C-alpha cells in the first residue's frame, strides 16, 4: 500500500471509532492518525 492509501484506511478506522459510544474525534493536527498507525498495521486497520 502507498502512504496515501494507508492514510485513507486509517481515516476510515478513525471515523468508525468516532461513531462508537466512546468517540475518537478527528483533530486539526491529525494526531489521531499517528496514534492509530502506532497500534494497527494498514491490514488491521482495514
């Protein structure tokens, strides 16, 4: 996967997590994506 495709996958995961009762909101800085990348591989994020 390319870095751009990876970011799309992580953004989808972030939006899914944000829809849960304990949200995971998007931030201006994008730090939430960096955190997700730390915990999940692109394959796991899909």
